[in-house]
């Protein structure tokens, strides 16, 4: 499973990463050596609008 950096127009202190798990997208940030899950979304939704 490979995570990808999420690119959007909002500037964030920590970049969001995404992992696809079946029909869901798990969005997380890495702070120091900790993975913090920020969002869990159903993949069929309009993710770009929801992350603004």
C-alpha cells in the first residue's frame, strides 16, 4: 500500500497523505514520528470539496 500526498489549494502546517482501503480513503498527517488520522471518507464522494 502506497500513500500519496494530497495536493489542494489550502495551505496546511502538515501535508495530508492518503491511503486507499477498499472503498474508503484514509487521510492522515505525520507529526514527528506519529501518524495522526484526520479524515476517513467514502471514496465515491467528492473528496476535493470535502477537504477545503
